[in-house]
C-alpha cells in the first residue's frame, strides 16, 4: 500500500498543537511585556517621587537644626546625599532644588509657630518636569499615564 503525503493521525495533531502554541505565544507575549514595562515605569516614577520627598524633608530639617555654616549649604549637602541614591542618568535630569530659609511662620503655613532664635522655618522645593524630560523612554501615548511634574 502506498501513501502519498499522509501522516499518521498522531503526527498531524502534534504539528497542529505546536502551531497553536506559537499563535498563543505571539498573542500573549506583547501583552505580558507591556504589563512588565508599565510596572517598571510606575516603580521608577514612585522611586523618584519618594526620593525627592525625602530629600526635601531632610534638606529643610538640616537647614533648621544647623548651628554652624550656611543653612542653605547644609540643606544642599543633605539633599545631595539623599539624591545620590538615584541613578546618575535620572539625577542629572532633576533641576536644582530651591532652598528658602528664614521665612516667617505664616509663609510656611503655620502662623502659630514660635520663632526660636529669630529663625522660623525653611522650605525646600524640588520640581521635576517628568513628562517633558522623562527618566525612562516612554512608549507612544504613555505621556498621559505619567505625571506631568513631580513635586516635593
């Protein structure tokens, strides 16, 4: 008996299953990759925001408790030490913090604050225009999913 191009039934089913697996992989892999990418982007935004918030709080605290030298310099030193935790590529994109010392209590939002030694409060502001200068390559259309500006 002569067979022309026919495979036993088991071989045909195996080939069809391999083809189905390849199609499933092609359909699911981009979705899984996109989910992983979104997790990385969200984590990076969260890391930068938390680091900036910590740096601003510690910088203003350093400006308030210093007893020697320039209050602004002490604050800047503390801010730089905390911001050094970020990768250099990200840290270089963040503008220089604005440090204000010797503000009146009302300017810091607390009019009941007493001025100890003539020094009332300090304010450190860090603004990072994330959408216009992102720390990571954004996919087209991602600009609406990330914050325009990170502020601390």
